C-alpha cells in the first residue's frame, strides 16, 4: 500500500525556534509537494521538489530520494507560521497519482 | 489574479438532493483536480482532468461526476447526496512542466453537510 507518513502529528514551539517537520514515503516518486493549510482552511502550495533542496524566505525543503524522506524546516518561527503542513508525493508519472499525508499541526506560541 | 475560484463556500443538502460545485481558474492551467478532505485524513482525489474534454477517476469517484468543456471550468456534480459525502471539497489546478505553475493552486474550499 502506498503511504505517506508525517511526523510529528502535532508540534508546539516557542517563537524563534527552529522547526523540522518530516515526511516519509514507501514508493518511488517523481516529485513531492509541501503545502500549508491555514486555520481558516485555505491551502497554499509551498514547494514542489524532486531532488535536493529549495528555499523560500524562512522555509527550507529538502528531499532524499534514496532514503524516501523529505523535511520541511522553518527558521526563526513566528506565530503566523501556525498552520497544518501537508506533504504529498507524486508517483507513477500521472498527476492523478498524488498521495497526501495527514498533516502536521504546528502551533507557534509568542 | 483571481487564481482558482470555487463556489459555494458552504452548503447544506438533504439526503437525495443534487448539487454542482463550481470551479474556475484563470491561469490557463491544463490540469484540474477535485479533492475531498475528511477530518483527520489526508486529501483524497475524486476526479481530475488533463485538459478540456478529458477526465479521469481518482481514488474516491463514487457518487460524483465531472465535466471539462473548457480549460477554465471543472464543475463537480453530486447526484443523490448521502451523509458519507459530508466533507470539505477543494478544487485545484496546475501546469506540470511550467516552472512555478507546477505547484498546485487551490480554491478556498466548500464545506458540505448532507443531513
């Protein structure tokens, strides 16, 4: 069964802390997405990556294809980073083959 | 830029009623998707389309129908609504192979309750 596992499920941090959210998957993939779901429900795509590392502002995403693992890092976390972070993997070459993790709920306290 | 526009935001249906969730995008994306999100679960694909006139089933298509007559529009039809269709529905679009547009762009979601 193709699965995407995220850890931790819930994370509470103090403002300014360095945050790491992990995503592991069980099949060969062609790409991996990191998404952010705001408390109001809206979903925003943060990154799509197939190798290496991408950075945008305080967010960094890395992927290790051989180890079937990706991480999302947030530097200098802020209360506005509080959201659910979702990992999704694309396998099999078809855009319909996108499997989503259940998400990591992050709460950053001031 | 409007992006992906999805309507309505909320709807309550009675068992057996039908409705259409509307989705339109103005980014000329070829791929469009309908997902549902149940509490504590990951998003699941209902249907997707790779271009006008072409649609395909996702993981959970039963009870739903779609059409794609134009690049911009991808409505989702619920026939004979059932309580199991109570969920939050998201429309999304993308353009694989086109740099920043490879990412998924989501509508704001529709919270549907079937009572």
